[in-house]
C-alpha cells in the first residue's frame, strides 16, 4: 500500500480523509475523543488518597436532539465513563445526564421519543435520561397576548391567568423562521431551567453538542435574525459561570469537529442507527426554507470548497464580547429574557422605517384622508387595550412577532406582576 | 388598492423593506425621511461644511446626490456639496459613466472634480489588468480608489466625503467579515462615519439603511439619469456567495438586511489583554479607535509636513502605518513588472516617474 492511502498515525487502512490527512478508524476515534476529553478535563476520577475514590463532584448535562452531533457527544462522554469504570473499579469522574426537550408536538419525529430513549438507555447504561415536553414551558404560567402596530410598536392586548398551549402559540405564528425562533427560545429556556434544578444537588455544566459547522450556522443565523447581541451567550464557551448569562458553566466540546466528520465518528462507533430525524424535511424551494435551514444549506455547500470556513467563523465569533456587559438599567425581554435597553430597539427601528404618509395633494385626496382618520379614531376609542403600555422586547423578538398578527406567549409572572410592570 | 400610509392615493408599489403597498408620494417621503433621520441622529453635517459626494455615475451615488440636494434644501442643512469622481480608466465603463456624472453636475448644479488613476499613479485600471491578469484586481481598485478620493478631496480642501454605500452593502460586509474572519473591522464596519489614522478624510454613508431595491425604484420613478452597468472587473468569488445569500434571505424575510445591520451594530470586540512585550500592538489598536473629529476642522491634514514623518509614506507622503503606503507597495510591484517587460525599451524610468508624479501632487496641495 502506498504511504498516501494509509493512516498517518499507525499505517493502518484509511477510513476517512479529513484535514488533509488520512485516519484509520481507531485513530480517528481517538483524535475526535481527545478534543472532547480536553474540553471536559475537569471530569477526572478524584481520589481522597491513593486507592480511595471520591464520588463524582461534577454533573455533565448534555442536551440531546436525537441528531447526529449530540449523539456523538453523548457517546464520547459515555465512553469516558466506561473507561473510568474499567480503570478504577466502577469509579466515575462525573455524572452524565442527557436531556431531551420533546418538541414532537410541534415537529414530529420519525419515532416515538419514549421508544428512542429506551434504545438509548440500553446503549448508554451509565447515563440518565430526562424527557421534558415543550408544553412544560407553559405550565403554571399565565399568558400574555401581544399585538403589533403598523409602526412595529407592540402592545399588550390581554393578560390571562389561563396558560396558553403549544398548539395555540404555534397557530398564531405565520412563518417558519418565526416559529423556529420561538421554539428554540423555549427549548433553551427549558434546558437551562433543568440544568439549574440539577445544579442544586451537584454542580452542573451544560455540554452542548454543537459541532463547529453548527456553531458557524448559529452565529450567522443569530446575526441574520437581528440577535447579534446573543452570539456571546450562545456561541461562546463559558467555563466560568460568572461570565455565563445562565449562571452555569456552558461548554462546546465539539467546537473543533466539522459536521461531515460526525457521521464518520458515529458509524465507526456503531451508534449511527440511534439518530432520528424529524418527519418534515426542508423544502426544495429556497423561498420556503426557514432562516436556519437556509444557513444549514449554505454551510454544507460552501464547506466543500472552503473546508476551513466553519472554524474561521467560530474563531471570529469567539472574539465578540457581551455588548451589554457595561450597560446599566437593562430589563429582561418579555419573550427571550435577554437583557434589553427599554425602547432602544424600537427607536432604532422606527427611525429607519418611517410610516409617515406624504400629505394629501388634491381635494379628493384630502376627503379620503379625513374619512380614514375618522374611522381610525372611532376604532381606537373602542379598544381599551390601547391604554396598556408597550412591553419590553428585544430587537430579535420584535422582528419575530412582527410575523404574527397577535401573539400569545407564556408569561412566568402573575397577572399582578405584569400589571405592576406595565401600568404607569 | 389604497396606499396603507396615506389611505387617499392608489398604491403603486410594494415597498421592498416592509412589503407595504404604498403610493409614490408616500414612498418618496419615507425613503427621504429615513435618510434625513440617519443624518440628524448623528449630527452628520454642520452648517457651512463643504462635503464631497463620491460620484461614480451609478445608481447609488446618483440617488445620493439627488437626495442630498433635496434634503439640503428642505431642511436647510447649509451644506455645500461638490461632486468628486474617480476616473479609473476602464474603457467603456468609465467613459460612459463619467458622461453621466458630467450631466449630473448640471442637473444638480454642483461643482465637479475628476481625479484619474493615470494622472495619480501612471496606471489606468485597464493597464493594471493587462499587467496582472484578472485576479485580485479589486485589491488595486480598493486601495487606489480610497487614496484617489482622499487626494481628490485634499485638492478641493474638503475633509468629508459621503459615499453611496447602501444597506445591502453594509449587510454583505457584516456577513463577509464573519465568514473571512476579519475581526479588525468586525465591530466598526457598520458605523455611519468612518475615519482612521491612515486616511485624513472623514467618510460617511448616509444611505446605510436604504435598500438597494428601493434605491433602484427611487431612481426609476424619479427618472434620475444614471449609468447602469456594473464594474466590469468582477469582485472576488467569495463575495458572490454572500450576495446570493442575502438575496435569498431577503426573499424569506424582507427585514433581513436591516436586521443584519442591527446585529453588526451590536458587535463589540473583547478588549485585547495588555501583554508585556506586545506593547506596540496595543498602541496601534488605540490609535485606530481614535474618534473621528466631528466637523470643525476643514482642511485635511493628509499631506501637512508639520505632522512629522513618523506616520507617513516615505515615498509619497500619504498617511500610513508603514514606511511605504499600500498604494506605493502595489505600484512598486506594477512598475517592476513594467520595467521588466520593457527592458530594452526607453522607459526604465517608469517607476521613478510615477513616484515623481505623486510627489508633485503631494507638494502642490
Ligand atoms: Zn491509525
Ligand atoms: Zn427577546
Ligand atoms: Zn400614500
Ligand atoms: Zn472593482
Ligand atoms: Zn505612498
């Protein structure tokens, strides 16, 4: 065999060509796992004294979607546990919790979540699995209904003690992009809530399964959705809980692994079959894609000609700081809870998206304009909600709910809290 | 269908930014008012200021000139606008577009100054391309044009140039900087006003929130006289993918372009950690963050010899971080090539002659 077709580390048969090198199966698995081990280097088995093992001092929470990437991370963390158990007689350096947010009500999967989880439990015996339905975000929460005006100002049009439901929420969202945006806001919220709960019994680190390509997509998606201020919170690692908005350490062990390397890893480890896709597939028509789907397509295509592009984007994003770090007087966005400067986004938007008409020129135009004014002012006096003030929304959320006519969202706070917050 | 804004005239177009059906007068009103808001929000001009409009004869700069004239009269900015045009020497493209600019001069009743590459550098773009082929020629375009605009304004005694960069250009730049890993410019590329220590002239982009499609519609309905061929020397391939991406995104969500700019404006770079021994890097970063003087001074300091030589190109006297400025570096390469090609010929003085020309220009200011 020529030198070119053998593994550069051990001369074994090449199983994958990547990063301008050949790898055999075992060497590739080691190569990828080393990256994860380094990210989780605080997960080693601890000893009180030689021969005396301490219980795990850290909990690793891996959010899983049943997609290839989070499955690969789960496998790597699990392999680390298996190795620790073998080396130190059933000792463990950490506990492993996989958390699945079940969005099948909004976006059905090809298999039942319970069935998938029981298969995963068999394969990954050292891990614990938790399945949280998306509807949990609505439990015990009152709901708040927002409407928006032509000039993009939103106003609270109703507050109800009754919780809203997933179906109700999704039925009022008109576009795929807005829908996917809201679902990911809720998903993230539930994962962080669960992590905080687990953190009460054991210090918890959230280990996201995003690979480099996915992180690059996320960077661009957030930018495109007007959520550039969130890149620091969602794309960067926060090993120190102090600089993490969630207050918990968040890491990305696969941030140096490219999307096309993941299926190779999974197949070499014989776990590919455990991945499950959603029933609906992205449209063939570009115009009918969501923003996330379009970004996914963009990187899959461009990566073939520019293999280093994802790492470039991730490295660039890592240089961004939290734009709100030095700001004071910020309040959480009603929808996504990210800190916002009240009215700043709206002022920015109305300044550059003017809705003032040109004055009527002819007598006939004057008549029509007067008539329209009369009708409108009658409408207004009949609408008591008008007196409710403008809710605190970040730019990204303003853009998202603009894709809806009226939008009912779970509000954690009680009706009284909302009245206190919004009544002048 | 009635216009949703005035409700008294027939809707004639669907506004690209919002998809609202509106009438022509309302379209002009919102388009112009948004540009006015951008100007007022940042105190872009001061009364009595002389401002050059970078005029290429294309739609962006023609609409810019028209709107600047309109707003200047409507809101009494008291600004004295001058058209400044660069003749790159691209046959067929620039010949025709320069004719357009000359007509604009009359239409808008503004002075016009034309600065040519041949006169400044001894090379026209056509000659440069003949020499280096079709690769990288936008690098030359960019560096030369930037200096040419500065030199043109210096000649006119003007310290502020407005350019026709539109919202699509801004959004494209934000995405390009992320994709290329261009961190140096990441947090500043969306700024309305840019100025740096290697340019003596303040540059601003009053159309930064104006959609390209709306600029086309505005020029069309207002029957503006512009030249509609793109630069014949095509940009880098990579930029093409960003451009296509933005067009696709715009079809999915019309507000995407300003949404990207909003994100770009929220980009803040982490502070560089001050390490010992790397002092020079930190100092450089500080110099670049120096705020742009807002108005007041009206004479560019570009070629003022009293500034000392530390920050200037040793060849042409232009402001520069390095001993030799970017344009002179590119010129040296070009001239070396020309000297080689004409080795037996008479113009071994090519390089020297060009630098002489630059020196002369610098001194004559
Ligand atoms: Zn090997
Ligand atoms: Zn929000
Ligand atoms: Zn109208
Ligand atoms: Zn060019
Ligand atoms: Zn020079």
